[in-house]
């Protein structure tokens, strides 16, 4: 279940775009840093879920879904503004 978070289409697209502006070394380093953080969390997900409980886990899921939707709206907004500014 965690694999799309690590290497899904959004990560690949973002990596390609960021590599152009920030350099490949920084992007690959950030990817490995992300994987180093995610591996222990995903390995201990059962323990973490038992400690925080079902309700808290559901609340956290809703909050992160809302944040993800806000980021998506922001990206769409910037994309539309970019189209408007480049249209003659």
C-alpha cells in the first residue's frame, strides 16, 4: 500500500521537473532521505496504528487528504495562471 507514496507517477514527474531546476544530486538525495524516513514508519505501521487507535488514524487520514487536495488546487491554479500569461 505504501509503494505509490514512494515511487508513484507524482514522484516521478516531480523528480524530473525538480532535477531541471535544482540538480539531479539534490533530487536523488531528497528521494533517498524520504525513503529512509518512510521505511521505519511503514515497517512499524501496525504498532503505530494500535497506539494511536482507529479513530485517530481516520482523523489523520482525513487531515492529510485535505492537505493533498489543497496542494492539488494550488498546482492547478498555478497551471491555469501560467497558461493565461503565456497566451497572446
